C-alpha cells in the first residue's frame, strides 16, 4: 500500500541544464519532496532520439545526477536513477506502442516543432518518444508528474494511454495527472522571448545554464531582449520583460505587485542587474554543492546502482501484471 501519492519525473541529458529546467521542474520536485513518494530519473534513452555524441551523453548523465543532488533532492527521500539502468522502460514502451494510435502521436506539438521541414530524416524514436515517456510514468504507477508546461501534452498522452490500456485489458495502470506550477512553467529564451528556453537551442545568449559562472550570467542578462517601452510591469504582450520579471518572481518569491512597486521609476538596466543578483544568489549554493559532488564520482555510482535496484522492484511488479493481462505469459 502506498501511503503518500507517488510522483515520477525526469530530464533528458541532452545538454547543459538551464534555469527553465530548474524553475519549471527541479526546484518544484525539491520543494514538494516531503509531500510525495518521489521517483526521479535521468532519461538518457530520450536523449538519443536526435543526433548525439556518446561520450558527451555519458558526461551529461553524471552531470545531471549531480545537479539533481546539488539542487536539494535528498536521496533518503527520493529514488534517483538512470532510465537505461532499468530495462523494463523499453519493454513497456514497446507494449504500449502496440496500443497507442499513430493519430495520437501525430498530434504532438513537440514532434511537429522538432521535425519541421525534416520529416524524412528524423528518427522513428523522436516520433514515438511520448510512448517511452508514458512507459516511464506508468511503470511506477505514478499518481502525479511534476513538469513544465511544454510537457503537459505528453503527460496527457500518458493518461490517455493508461485509460485505453485499462479499458482493453482491465485495471492495470494508475492514471497520472500533470502537476504544473502556475508561475514559471514556461521560461522563454533570453535572445528570443517568443521561443521556449531549451537545451538544444544553440544561441550564445539563449539560456542561463545552472552551472554558468556569475559573470556569464550578468552578461547574458544584460543582453537579454526587451523592448522600447519604459515601465517595468508584468504585461504578457511584452514577452521579453514579462519573461525576465517571471524569472525574478519565481526565484525571489515576491508577488507581482511587490515587484512592480519595487521597480517603479527604475530602468531596464537596473532590473537586469537585480535579476542577475537573484539568479546568482540562487545558483551559488547549487554550484558549490555540485563541485563537491563531482569530486566523489564513486558516491554517485553507488547511489545510482542502489536506487535502480530499489525502483526495479516496482518496475518488475508492474511488468509481471502487464505481461499476464496482455497474454504474454
Ligand atoms: N523553458 C522551460 N521552462 C519551464 N520548464 C521547462 N522544462 C524544459 N524547458 C523548460 C521542463 O524541464 C523538464 C525537463 O525537460 P526535458 O529535458 O525532459 O525536455 P524538454 O522539455 O524538451 O527540455 P529542453 O531543455 O527544452 O530540452 P531539449 O532542447 O533537449 O528538448 C520538463 O519538466 C520540462 O517541462
């Protein structure tokens, strides 16, 4: 019997984690870790759906695990593991692929965006990625999936898949809910505030990396796109300023009214400097802990092995049931 509701979530090790991943996902996992039974994963098999370098992938996986820990995920309250260490994820993904209509996958906006103009070249893995994500979630019978806004559609597909499977084969999966915070669920690029901040965007001033040096953060924020107005207010029609103020709001914990009152009469330069102070103060302890953790790689290896073994017990129990109801045993 589960006492607390279970949450599952993960991040792809597809590049350097950024402040969008932190505000939209990681820090919410940390804030709520007392409330839930927590399972967090580094989803390395999602990161191979586009072209990648194997050495870099290995490095990114370790880096991301250290970022999880450095951000405050407590290994005594959370299971932290790497997706490919638990082979049941891909087995379940195949079985779910056989009950997921192609039409559902064709409607996924992330696939449409990422494959735009190159449908002939992108991998079949990029197209079926949401089914692997559904498998990640359903394998652990998760009740909730804390994510940023861009992943809402994929969590809804996992819900639909669970419901369809339960209808076809009998009650097997918990039907999961997305858990999305109202503020900071979609942090936008600093260089183009109409596009989501993403690891795969290459622009020098696109994102703030969680491991960026203070000087770099100041420079990037100083160059962030704003507009030709003057007032510093939360106006979604002015996406650059709105995005910077949203980051400020998410990290400072102040309300919209307090922030607008604070910046009344000040200029964009002041606002960007103060935002840099808030970002740097947030990231300083994370970066210090990250440096400590990377000095002891054996600690991370042992933790990953132990936690993979722990979650595998749940994964195996789910798979036993799935194979049975599907007539594969
Ligand atoms: N810009 C964002 N604002 C708020 N939340 C975000 N997330 C990602 N970008 C933002 C949330 O971070 C978690 C991990 O995302 P992911 O790595 O699994 O995939 P993604 O959403 O595709 O993230 P990226 O950074 O944009 O990576 P690439 O470029 O590799 O696709 C999720 O909870 C996500 O919502």
